[in-house]
C-alpha cells in the first residue's frame, strides 16, 4: 500500500510503526456552528482511509478531536449570552448527528481540548525547560520557531522567506523575540473562560492542543496525521515543532492532506453566499449522496461542488443501490439454491473487480478508481444474473458488492421509508377511488402525492411507492 506523504512530497510504501496496528490522528472541527461541507470532506475521506486499513486487517486507533475553546466559540457565546461550554457542547452534539448521517464512524477517541489542559501545561513547561519556549511579561508563552532547526519541513517553507513576508507588527508591551514565534499560552480577556497556569490565568494556543491530545491517546510517535491542506501551515508545521522539540522523537511518519472544496468553481465563503452546511445539503439530498460525491474524486484533488455534480452523484449512487437491490430481489424469488459449475465460473469472473478495487485503494486511496470498479461489478452482475440464477450466486455477488461499498461507507440497503399519516391516508383514499372507478379523483391524489415527492407505482402485488 502506497500513501502520498506531504512531508516527502512523494508516495511511500506504508509500513506501520507496530505490525498490524495503525495510530491515526485527524484534526477535527472547531465547534461554534453547524459543520459545513468543507468540514465534511476530511471526515469522509479519512473515515474511508480508516475503513480500508481495517479491511486490510489493521487494528486502527483513530483519534479525532473537537476544538472546544476558541475565539469563534467565545464570540458566539457572547452573542447569545450563554457560556462557551454551552455553545461547544451544543455543536459537538450537532456535529455527531451530521457525522452519523454521513455514515462516518465515531473515532476510537474524540478528545476535547478543554479536558486536556493539564497535559498542555506540562508540555509547555517542558518546552520552556528545554529552551524552546519563553514566557513574556503579560504571561503569554511563545515557541521559538528558529530554535527548532527543521521548522518548515512539512510546508517546505524557508524561515527567511517567511520572515521577509511576515508583517512584524509590534504591539505595545509585546516582548516577542521573533515575528515567527507562535503562541503556546495566552492571558485571558475579560469574560473569557480561563485556566490557572504558572504564567497567567489564560488558555492554550490552538496548535498545542493537538500535540497534547495526540500524545495522550496515541503516544509520542504516530503513523498517520491527517487533515485538510489548509492546516499544513501553520497548524501542522507548529504541531511538529512542539511535539518533536518536547519528545525528541519523530512525531508522525506519514502526513495526509485532502484538497480544497470549491463551490461552482469559487472558494466557499459566507460573503459570496455560497456557504453550505451539511444540514442544508441534507434537506435536499440523502447525505449518502454527499459522501458518494466526495469519494468520486481523489482526496488530494481540489473538488468542485455544484448542483449538477450532486445530481450526477445521486444517479451514480442509485445505479449501485439498484444493482444491489436487484440481486436481493432475485435471491428472494429464485427456486434454485446451489451454484452450477457455470455459475462458479461467473463468480470467479467477478474477482477481477475486487482486484481492481484493491489496486486503486492501495495506490494512495484512489476512491475514484475504486468506485469505477464497483460500477463494473454492478454491470457484470446485471449482465450475468437472471430469475433462474441460484440463490448462492446471487447472495455471493451481493456480498461482494456490499464489502466494497462498506469500505467506502456507502450503505446499500435502502432504509424503509416512513410515510407521514397524511400520505398514508391519501394512498388509501386513492385505492378506494380506484375500486369505485373514480379515476379522476385517483389521478388527482397521485398528483398531490407527486407534489409531496412521493411517486406511486401500480404493480400486480399492489401499490409501491418511492421518494422522487
């Protein structure tokens, strides 16, 4: 299995630190609002990486944090006249709902920054002792970026170039040694949450949080650290500096970053009015469609979100689900149990799609090519099965399809739809109108249901329905 390592800028063979085990840390969201579709991309992508690792037999310790103390959270709390904790807890709960709707598995551990303050104080203390950090008069603690000789190795940025491009604004009373030094601890402002520390009453800088949570739940050295490419600098660069300066060991062996998400070829922003939450997308589409859309491109590629591309994703997902549904339907109605010799060969012929899928995923988790292999399997199954096919063949082809879709986090079995009481009454009324040969009323009710997004199909077995 090869993975693209941002650190080396090339694909490398994946060799875990401990055989059969993977320690993986993914930076989670700052919880001050409902998550947006930009947040959703790393969640879906790295959940899929985890699923594939587990499919390959690895025991994956997957840690993804919630940043629950931050300027944006505090601002929101002030606006609503509630505590920062109330805001963060509310949106952690909402985030977990959205993750479940996207079929993102819960992490092994979801640490909260506010519950790990003691570890942060300890790490900052060690960095000061080792000369990598220093407090100033107001109690702010800074990290000495230049003292960490490999600073810039992840982002491939040169310190002198950074210095030249950095606006060195001197704030009154600030005693920062170098404009590139970054904050590990900062003093509280009026009305903000704070913790006691040897330097001042205050709160941690953002970067130190992930270093500490990763160390506590995964150890000083981890296999994979992942997140969006916007985190490479300064967040992940600073994490490396802090962790390696403190622990004296390589922090993470492989760094994985997903590409940006654009909306109709423009950067997503509230000012452009093209900012969508996962919840808003969920009002228009099953979030399985969003997941399928996210996986239809390679995770490192920039991804463009548009209504047309979401419709294409919906149609693609329907093709796969319908193929699986067809196999289930045939299996339930066939009279033949065991495979024939010819069917054994048919099943064997489907091995090629499993191989194609694994080859794609082994090449830096190429889900786009993986999905192509699933489409080929669906087409092959449609072509080589019929009403007289054996139950054994049909079930084995279905299971093969399900195995590949499980890795992608795609749910094949459609949830049984629940009709609202009003709609159930309308269907019953339509049936009664048909019996009375009142076809005008029956057609009128069909039209009403269609407006509500319900499509009726009259079959020999009775009325079937589905959402449009």
